[in-house]
C-alpha cells in the first residue's frame, strides 16, 4: 500500500501515464524501442507503426491475422501487438492456443469470456507467430506488469520490426498468400 502511494506521488511529480493505463505504458515502451522517436499519427500505407491491441484473441485465424498486420508495416517499421492470453495456469508457459468453443457458462464466468472469444493464445504462441511471419527484434513489453500481476498473467504485448529484406524460411511470406482471404475455408 505504501509503495503504491509513493509510486502515485512520484508519477504526479514526474509525469507519466495514470496508474492502470497499460496502453500508455506500452506507448512509452514503443518510444523507447524506437530510440526516442515518436511515431507520426497519419501516413499512407505501408505504415511506420501498426498498433493492434485487444483484437487478436477475437479472431480464430490468429496466425493469418498476424501475417496481415505484418504486411501493413513498411520495411524497418514496427508492429505493436497486444492480446489477452490463455487463462489456464498450466498453459501459460506452453506454446499453444486454448480453444474455448463452445464456452460453458462456468468458463464464461470464471475467465470473463464471451461467444466472440474462442481462441486464447499463450504469450509464447504470439511470439512464435511474430517470428513465423518474418518479424525481427521481437521484444515482450512490460506494460502489463507495471499495472498489476493479474493483468500481466492475462495479457501479453510485443514490439517487433519488419526486416528490410524478408528472410528465406518464413511460414507465411510477407505480401504472399494471395487469393486466400481471412475467414475463407476454401
């Protein structure tokens, strides 16, 4: 309790995001990741920075979505990706996706999920997907830990750079996979 008060007073004196605002902390980490450069707000595609928070776990085709986000980033640009993660303690350290379909009433209450949340990736799965689509300098953000331990266990955020030239052995080649739209099965 005393430590929390000290942090609050320090934050008010020195400035910074309000307590509990992990997205503000994540933006601070992005600026540090960019060596102090602040990204501009508007630019035509491809983008210097693509910021995607709180969306990935709503999409059952998560690897494909990560690949599409990477396609939007210019070479040497940055993808900021944040998501809810698996809720089961024994799966947190695994490289997996927890499928909650159909979610039972017990699961909905316990883990606060709805019908549009069916696939909860582990943090390691998100990191793997970033590498599989060819992104580099993948760094796990600490923004959630700065808010609370519980939030850090339930969510993960990463910063990653699109290389100047794509690598040879990518799972999904950047700007590839034409003709297969997200959501199509055939």
